[in-house]
């Protein structure tokens, strides 16, 4: 941010979309702190971080669009414990809740990046995707940039607090995956016994 200014913050956020281990919960408050120190304006911090979010999301949207439904189904068919019916259920769910998922997904770690891929696979209208992504990203980014701006040199307190939220989300995802795997294994054993 010192060398590239607000544009650097935007680049970092675009990369965070593509490589989720780069946490926006660190980048955004730091951008707010830099703005409070006069390195660039608060408006520039909000504008460029939101542009970065949209650019990163668009890259993943197009990756999903290039992947397409047929390839997704073919890949899923090769995965252990995953069935074509799972893809169909996911498609039906996205058809019903896709707009909410894209909007609110911008505020949930992990999903913030990943939700763009099914939006691309399902070919959500690009104008709708961009609108939802821009508004959701602007809300998320504004919260953390403004907190970093207000806290100044104590900007890292935002990161510490949100780290708990991120860990909670990761914990819920891990439990959901474990529950899914356990249910599939149990169901597979039950079907095997029934055939025996």
C-alpha cells in the first residue's frame, strides 16, 4: 500500500478473491489505517478495494462459466462420495437462492470467493452478478475500511475480532463436510448390507 497506494489495496483484495488465504480482514482495516494517515483518501480506499473485489469475483465467475455444467458433472462423477444427484440438488438450490447467495456470500469468509464459481457455471446474468457483487462487496469493504480508519494504529484489533468469526465459519464448514462424509459412508454400508 505504501508503494501503490489505494490501487495496491485494490490489487490485494482482487488477489484475496483468487487466493482466499490472503484475508480481507487484514487488508481492509490496514487500508483504512493508511487512509487515516493521509497516504490516500478514504474514498479512494473504498473505491479501489471494491473494484478489486469485483475484478477478483469476475475472474472466478468466468472460470465457472468456462468450466460449465457438463464438465462440473463429469468432475463430480469422479469424486468419491459425490453423486450426480448432488449436483442437481445444488443447481436447484442455486436457482432458488442464487441472488441471495451471491449478495450475502460476499460477507462470509471462504464463500466470498467461491460463490462466484457456481454463479458462472449457472450463467447468472452478468449484470445481476455485477450488481449484487458490487453492493455486497461495498458493504463488507466499507465496514472494515471504516473501522480501520476510526481505530487508526489500533486497526489490528479489527483483525483479531474478525479472526474469531472466520474460525467459526471454518469450523461450521468442517463439521458440515464431516457430517456429509459420515452420512455417505453410513448410507453406502447400509446399501451394501441390503445387497448381501
